[in-house]
């Protein structure tokens, strides 16, 4: 049995909703959620409440009162605000799991806020999209009590999690340094292949990539990576700004990370161009560009 009987979700977007579904399946009876978007009756998080078995809290303080585990699944920009709001009401000895994609410095700041009020801060770097594995997604855990948290969380379904470091920030650094590469490749493919499509040479470019980076199907890879930017560009741009902070905290000018964030933001403006075929998608993006 899990040692967590009372769980609060702070943030009820895509990640929060996926976790809510799995936690209910795991048998958590006292599951509460709070999202600042609950204040708007027509918001996505508010409308999604009807699909889940949980209690919609009236505030963050209401959600975390009596909880032995608080899971923060907000945007990176809201990470510190969420920690401050929760800290005002968190029970001493309650675990606070920070899933947000923030820089190491931000994680340390949020940890200090939680721990100053007696909470136990654990960072989690989710190393894949939350779907399809959800709770079982690969996670790197950080913090002095990460092992204690995992002992209690495994029965809930956190089977992809592993204790990574006792030091707060290393898990975040690992994820965000990786993001520079992954989101960077997405941005490079988008820019390269749009230009190549203009000149009618994209298939030759893709074929030539196999000489240096052999993959089973560069067309499929390019389509997948560009489509991820189109569909999730805004969220990816926000993560890349945190990656830029991570690079800057290492005393390196984040030239590439900031440029990647711009391209990801740009991609989000062309979401309507999503199609199952790479060539058709590139053409649709170009047509969309002409309209703007």
C-alpha cells in the first residue's frame, strides 16, 4: 500500500489531468486539485473536472490542507508562485513533488520556500512526454528524501522513477540540457526543411542526413519532430527559456537556447498546418506563412 492517502494536485492542465486519472485508478480516495484556471467557468481545467473523480478545491490552501503528498504540475513560469502559495498551508512532513521544467536555480529557490515551512521537497525531471505512460513515465528524482518518497510512491504507479541525486537541481539540469538538443533538433529540422522545400530539395537533404546520422526513416523522424513543435510549440518555448536560464546559470551565454525558444514559439503560430504527410505539412506551413 502507498503511504500517501491524501494527495493534492496543484495544476490541472494536461499533466495534472493525466496524473489524476492514474491516481484514481491506484485507489487514492482523497484526491484534491486546484488550478488558478478554476476561477474561469469556461476554462479547460474547469471543464475537465467533470471527467475525474476528485474534489475541486476552492484554493491552493484548501487543496493541500491535510495532504501528505502535494504534486506541483504547473507551468515553469508559475513554479515559484505555486510553491509560495502551497507553503502557506502545507503540513509539516508532507512531501512536495515538483514536476515542473525549471532551471536548477529555480528549483533550489522553490525548495527553500517549501522546506522553510516544514515540507519535504523532491524534484522530478520527467524525461518523456507524459503520455502514454503517465505515472510510469521515466523520472529523475532529486533531493535528500527522494528515496523515501519513492518508497511511498511506487505502489501508486511511479514505476519509471528513480533516485538520481541527493542534490536539488541536478535532475533539472539533466532534463534541460537534453532539451537544448531535442528541441534544438526540432527547430533545426523545421528551418532546414522549410527552406529546402522552397528550393525543391528536401528529399535530397533528408537522404544526405543518413550519411552522418543513420536512422531507419528520416522522413518519419522529421515529420514527428516538426509536428511536435507545431502542436506544443508554446509549451516547448517556455521550457527552452528555462533551458536558457540553466545554460546561463552555468555562466554560458545561451545563444542557441534563446533562438530555439523563438523558433518553437513561431511554430506554435502554424499549428493549423499539422498533417500526416511531411511534404504536405511543409507546404501548409509555407502557405500559412504567406497569409501572415
